C-alpha cells in the first residue's frame, strides 16, 4: 500500500414540534417529535441531530453521552433529536437554527445536502458534521472525517487470526464511500495473515434493526463463517446475540461491546464520535471554533480499537484461549505500524 492517506486541515419542522423541542417535551421513540433536552440557564444552546436511533451501544449513544457531558461540564443547554427519516434532516436543522441554537451537530453522510443548505442560510450558527468527508467551504461548518478503514484493516487481521474456517462476514447498514473502504481494508487485513481468507459482505439496509442483524448473522454462521464484523449501528446488537447463541465471534463498531458477550466479542473499532462532539462543543464555549475539514485517524489518536482482553477467560473454545495472546500481540504490532506511518492503509472506495 503506497498511497499516503490525505491529511486534512484542522479541524420546517412544524411550529408545534419546534415548541416541544425547546420546552423539552418528548414523545415515544417512534414519534417524529421525540427529543431529550437538558436545560441549563444562560448557557449556549447545542443540538445533536442523529440519523440513527439511540440505544445502539455504539455511535449514537456515544454522541448523546458527549452532549450530556458537555451540558454538565461546560454549562451548555443541549437537545438530542432522532431524525430517522430523510425528510426530517433539513427540517430539523432549520428548526434548531431558527430557534436560537448556537451549534448544531449533524451526524453521518446522509445529512450532507441538508447541512449544505441550512448552514448557508444561517452563517451565525456553528455547524459540526460528524463522520463526513465533505469540505463545505463555509466559515461556520466543520466536518470531521473518520479513517474507519484503518481500524477495519486491524479488525481484518484479528478476524483472520481468530477464524478457523477462514470465512469472515461483514454486515453493513448501508452503502457509502467509507463503508466501501472499510470492506476493502478488512479484506486486505485478513489476507495479510491468511491469503486464502474470504470476506462476505451483506447489506442489512438499516442501521436500526437488531432483529435483522441477528437473522443475517445466523445465516452467515450457518454457512461456516465464524467471525462477523458489524458495521451497522444498532444492527450489531443482533449479531452479538447470534454469536452468543452459536458460540461464534463478532467484532463490533464504534464502541466497546465486550460486556454484552465477554466470550464472543473479539474486539470493537473505537471511532471517537463522542470525543469529537465534545471537542467541538468545547471550542464553541471557549471561542476557538474553526471551520474546515478535520480528520480522525490512528496518527492523531482519533481512531483505534478496543480489545476484549478477557476473551480467553470467558470463551469455551480451547483453541481461542491459546490464540488470543497471539492475536493481541499482532494487533498491537499492526496498530503501531499504522500510527507511525510504516503501514499506510489506503482509502479504496471502488
């Protein structure tokens, strides 16, 4: 791999709904008016808009925890809103901008068009787009691109070492350039330790349906796949259930899932979505907000993995008990190489 990863510069809804958001009135999680607000008298106002639902033990929960922490530690007023339908993206951003919010945090690539339109109309409002490679060229927007493919290369190495069959699964929630790059990196990482390894990708078509994840995972495990990488938000929770039922292994995304299945979760990507959100809110508060395109990667500490180092003592597989220390040793070696630039993981989106 010879091409170096590009380094980037630093980093209406109805009136009734608008009033409900500002007053902190929420609804059922399936309702378009669902929100949660923490009021802090006199503080700046920050809204987090999620395109994937809460309760994923992953990126959405991580970002939501970050805004709650910012409310407690930085004195900001925060609202989290789940905009789960595309028609809600622009409406929700515009609603918060019209109602005096100082910063609006958008999430995931699907919100690109909405951010582009609304941020241009509200130059005095700060916008943060988490998990976006879009350089908006606006003085009030910062995007943070996450080099998830670097962590997925590492997961491919670990999965191939853990797999007895050499068959690995990759369950995604949808298609975008980063997910395509993740798949290519997984394959490259796996084949760096097992040239015959295969990676079968299945698109669940959703990031919010654990039952769908379990169904897909049971099918893959039934075909001889013994390690599945979840790249699909809440869908990963269903994969974990299937791994527990079948005695196979799973690698999760974005946050540590090891407590859900200590004998089956091999590791997780650690993508720092929440850390990025908190950092940008801090910059709002201290006046150091800077527009542009920023990157989170191994080199700057924004990307890593979380290893389930208790796997050997919790699993019933004697072969895994013996292999686990070797896996962690190899993972540490590869991560060190990515961090210092000895190993460059390309972003290949074809």
